[in-house]
């Protein structure tokens, strides 16, 4: 019984280690509201589906944790959900990178699981498994770095073309920019001038209008009495 509890504790630990930082998960847990916690059914389902598809052994370990260690289970599910969400978005946005990163995640997850189990049973077979997984992981990391390097080269090539194009058109571009700025300033000044001229014309027209006659004076009474 004690050995079984020890194994469960070790496996719970490896889940948290393999899925990410426990400190980060705890920080996020404080920020979650009760409503957010109650609304995590979809998150949990997506996390478990991801685990079953890409690391079935990990998914099997999550089951017993739910009732035995609920806090650790929630942390593991949230971290797994974040990983699933990140990789799912990447699958659409950058499928080539996704293919590398999903294999890298699977390899690292299996590596940590076997490494912790070696603490319980250390034998040549498990050490060989660890050695193979470390080799595979390093190869995938190299592949990822090469992919990032090729992306960077492509971006640098694109920037160089833009720089050369701008340099080749620099004289014309400067003249066009000067013309644009001057024409814009002239247009603004013209609008302001027209506005003031209209206002001045309106004021002048108002001052030139004849004054209305005195309604109290009768017509014809303005001359001499005789």
C-alpha cells in the first residue's frame, strides 16, 4: 500500500513536471474566478483529447489523479490545455513548425515520464529508453533551430530586397514625398483662405444692406409745413 502511494505521488509529480511549471500554474490559479473554474469543462475535454491522441500513457495517468489529487489534476489539465491550444493554433498558422513541435513535446513528455519511473526501477532497459529519447529530442531541437534559421534567412532576404528597392527609388521617392507634403500644405492653406474669404464676404454684405425706414414717420410728412 505504501509503495502504491509512493508510485502515485511520483507519477503525479512527473505529470506536473512534464506539463510545465507548477509555479506558473499556481499563479494562474489565484487569478481564476469561481465562475472560470466552473466553466472549465470544455478546457478539460480538449486537454484530455489532446493527451489521448498524442500521449495515451499520460492520459491514463490523469484519470486517477482527478479524484486522488484534484488540485494537481486541475493544474495538469490547465497546463496541458495551454499546450494543446498553442500547438493547435500553430497547426493552422505554421504546419511545418507544428510537425516538429508536436513531436518534440511528445518526446519530452515521454522522456520525463520514463526518467521519473527510473527513480523507482533503475535498469539498463529504461536507461536505453532514456538515451534514445534524449537523442531523439536533441535531433528534433536541431531540426527546430534549422527551421527557425531558414525562416530568419528568408526574412533577411525579404528585408534586403526592400532595402535595395528603396535605395534604387530613393531620389524619386524623396521628390514625390516633398511634392505630396507641399501639395497637402497648399491644399490646407487654400481651404483656410476660402473659409476666411467667405466669412469676410458675408460680413461685408451684412454691413452694406440699407437700413429700414422709420415706421412711425408717415409718408410725405418729411417736407416743409407750407
